[in-house]
């Protein structure tokens, strides 16, 4: 098996940096999002994944030394930490990346919609990247995981702001590829009976959508300002459109996502914050206890990518998860909430790109019973589709 994975970015990849720049790929930024997706799959497939921001997973040296069996040491380590590491247990693989380029633009652009506070979008990395998974045993499952994510989601940081849609070069599009990933995850499960927290990402609660648009006019992106750069707006947009093949559509779509929840669940700010995250920390409401923890610690549950070129059309990935927990926060039913969201967001997106009469949506979600067979088929189906 070839040990290099060739990846092409479809929207800029952001792996973070303290100074707000991203000219190099930081391994940790990739690992964090791989872990996030892996956890969602583990929870959906019946395993247990701890909350990584509040983890007590730890390798038990005492038990290990008593028997000499690694599995005994791993007894209290969750299924995600087994692969991604925790206290006294190192991550099972390393990623080496190669990229010969720099940030797609200097400074940032600020996009404002209806005179709101606006979003700042720094450049990020665009182009062809080489990934190498160091450690033979985990090379294939990590590649399979990347392949799975590339179909409908995104990797890296700032994925809620449009970044990180990728494509794997090479023909790895088969159902059996995802089946192997599922088998790997199941094989590596601890088998302990800890319960997942139901507000954490679980693939059974996910929905995915691909939105296809023929034409996108610059005027439909929102009000754009160039920050800390001499580049002219028209020149930059021309470059993004024609050279990098993406357009920064995420802020405007996000704005209307948020508006949907504001209009449909009037007065229920908690529900909107729970699903869309907080716009700014200053405005965080005072909430208490578990609810406070759940609301404060977690970002958006709904993600939308920038528009990228796919077979001469513009495509956008829209995905997220709506847990049953919305009934606690929002006093509403999960399926009802999702169906309202789906219907309304189609209308709103059609209204954003209204010059284009042929906007199409492809949705994926589990509509049947969420039993293990249907969940597995859902995962296989997602990995299979382009
Ligand atoms: Zn853990």
C-alpha cells in the first residue's frame, strides 16, 4: 500500500496558529478533527467515547503491571482515547504533512450580512497536500476515516466557518473501504458499559446535505471588506473564484441558519445557542449547572462549507447533528425540528442565490429506526457517495 495520501483542498484548510496565520499545516489541528469524527462514529456504533474536554481516561499502570496485559491497563480508557491517546497512553499514530505553499491571502476578509457584527475570515491553505500516516497498523483506518470525512464533511479547525473541505486523490470510493473502517472501530471497542452523554456528537443524530448552485454572484456573498492587506476586493474574489475554485459563501448561509432558529423558536435563545453556538463571548447568557456547561462549552452543531467547484457547479456541504437533547433545551421534538429546519433552510438558500433557478439539495439522514443495522448502513452510504 502506498503510504502517502494525496489530498486536494476544496475550501481552505485551517489548522490554527497563535498569531492568527496559517501558512503551515499543524498536525494537532488535523488530529483534533479526526478525533471528533472518530468519536461520532464510535458513539453511533455502540461504543463509548468520553468528552475530550472533560476526560478522565487514564492508562492504569497498576493493573497493567499486575498482569502484563495491555488490555488490563486500558480497562478504563474509552474507545476514542485508545486510538487518540490520553493520560499515560500515547496516540497510536503520527501524521506528517507536506505542503509547499502559503496562505491563500494575507490578512483577512470581513463579511457582514444585514449590518451584523460580521465574520473575519483569515486565509488558510489551498492546494495539494501530502499526508503520511506514521505507523503501519493505523495507516489504513486513518486514511479510511479521512475518506469518510471528505465525502460530506470537513477537517481542521473553523469548519463551522466554511474551511476544510477536502478530496482524496486516487480511487478510494468504495463501500468496502468504509466497511473496513467500521470493522476497525468495532474491533477496537473496549466493551465496557459506560453511557455516552447524549448531547455529544453521535453519527446517528447527524444530517448531511450537499447543495448545488450553478452561479454565484459576488454581490450575494454579503458586504466584503479586506483587512490588513493591500489587495483589491475585486482582484481577490477573481483569484478565489478562478484560481482557487472556492467562494466565501459560509457567512451568509450561517446568518440565515441562525435567523431560521431565531424566527421559528422566538424567545428561545438557549436552543439557538445550543444548535448554532455563540456569536460572541460577550453576549453569553447566564445559565446554570449542566445546561450551562453544555451551552458554554460546545460550539455550533451545524456546519456549512464555503462553495467549491464540483463538476462545473458550485457545491456546499451543510451538516450537523441534532440530538434528542433538544427536547430538554428547546421543548421540541428532534424530528420535527429537523424537518422544519430542512424545509426552511432550502427556502432561505434559494433566496440567497435567487438568480439561479436550478438549486438542488441532496440530503442524507436516518429516517428509519435508529437501530444498529440502520446506523451502519447510514455510515456505509455516506462513505460510498460522492
Ligand atoms: Zn477517553
